[in-house]
């Protein structure tokens, strides 16, 4: 039987349940699929965080951590205090095997509140999680809640969802209400093997 093309399938999903079911199946070959296409966002996001917060001792929540590719990139930059959450058990199981996260939790980021205390992290990374039928732009309110004032949120996302515009509108609204400040938006590679570019958005929590 030919292997499923998850990149194709993941764009056709209509509900969060379908998304979860895909990642449950994708987990086993996710790293192989992404590395063979030179997935760039984890490293770009880790570098963006390092620019804002060079202190290697900061505590970071990797929201929608998947198999842990962002943890590998964050560790390469020198960060150690990494915590992860995701709604897919199969992805979390892979992440657990890496032994890079201090804690891992099953959390649906569209379901608030998530199980973390307000202001407990110095930074949050969300790499490849804001997308169609994935994590809703509104979830950024909850991610901002768990970051301390003066902390950083890094979002890595592909061109398609950026262009759709709802995340940017949400961020601009939060800027107007003085919850966040948009520090930078950098365009670059996302999944070069699929000819897909994307954005790294750096946010300061007010
Ligand atoms: C494209 S993968 C990115 C994984 C990892 N951050 C990376 O860069 O490799 C998207 C991840 O978001 C997770 N996800 C999607 N919707 C979610 C939700 N509502 N709550 C929590 N995790 C979600 C999926 O399970 C999957 O692990």
C-alpha cells in the first residue's frame, strides 16, 4: 500500500478532531518527512528567541511541541529548561523519547484554560501550530497568560495561514489593548523541500 502523503492530507482537514487523528498517524514518520524536506522553522524560531533572550537558563514552554523538533533546535542554541505540550498522544510519545523536555503534558490549546500557571514561563514557542484546523488565533491570549511580563512569544507559521490574516488581526488587537508588542515579523524558509516559505513572529508580553 502506498504511504499516506501527510503534507497533502493535513491541508484538507476541516476539524480539530481530524487534525488530531492525522498527527496520531503521522507521528511515526513525521521527523523523517520533515527532515527530508529540510524543515527550517524550528531553527529559525530558536534563533529568534535567542536574539531576545540570550540567557540560557530561561524557562520555555514549547506549545504544540509535536515530536520535539523545536526542542532539538532550542537545545542547540543552549536552552535546557524546556517544557512541552500537545494534543496528540502519539506525537508526545515521540517527544518523550528525546528526553529534552522537563515536562510534557497533553493539552488542547483551543481549550482554555491550559494547565499552567499565569506568568510561569519566560518564553513560549509555537512552531507550526497556528494553521487551518490546528490552533486558533484566539489561543494566543492563553499563551500570553502563561508568559511573564517582559517575556517572549515566538510563532513560526507558513505563508498560507499568515496570508489568511486572522492571526495577525488577533495580534494587532492585543497590541492595541497593550497585552503584547509585535517586535518583528521575518519572512524566510519554512519547508524548503515543499517550496513553502513562512514567517517567524517575535512578540513581547506587556
Ligand atoms: C506541524 S506540527 C508542529 C510540531 C512541532 N512544533 C514542529 O515544529 O515540528 C503541528 C502540531 O500541533 C499540534 N496541534 C494541532 N492542533 C492542536 C491543538 N488544538 N492543541 C494542541 N496541539 C495541537 C499537532 O498535534 C502537531 O503536533
